[in-house]
C-alpha cells in the first residue's frame, strides 16, 4: 500500500505562484511512476505533469513553461511549482502513484486562481 498526502493549495491571484507537495509513505519501492492530475468543476480529470518510469518528465501543453514537476527522493516528496497561474488553472489537484498492480491517489488539494 502507498499513501499520498497533498498540500500547498489555496487561493491566489492570476499571475501568482503556488507550490504543491505530495508526501508519499508505505510501499514506495513499488511505485513505477508519479504525477499530478487536476479536475475542474464539470470537466474530466486531466494529466498536468508526470515523471515516467524512466525518470523523464511530461507536461500538458496548457502548463508547459509555467509549471515544473520535481521530487526529493530522500524526503519521499514530489512537488509541482506553478507559476503565472491563470483562472483556468482552478481545479482540485491530485497526486497519483502508479504501482505494480494499481494506482494510488491522494485526497486532492484545491487551487483557486482569481482574475
């Protein structure tokens, strides 16, 4: 089992920044890949950024150049630095870990960007 806890969400004005954190615990050796998804009201959940199993990073086109995914392996924590935030970035952001036989999701953290 893997437990994921997100933090760092909040309310910010357009153009501002936030950094999300995802702390992992449990059987983290079984994790193959990790990433961030988001879900806005009335919309499907979408991939924002992720580390592949090989350690490469992927970003949604809508966040390229503004968001940066990173991780501190020693702290078992993954981050999402979000700069130049836009109202359309408003969503619940979820951390996800891809395990050997299932995916693990955090509880989500709300990000609200005011115009």
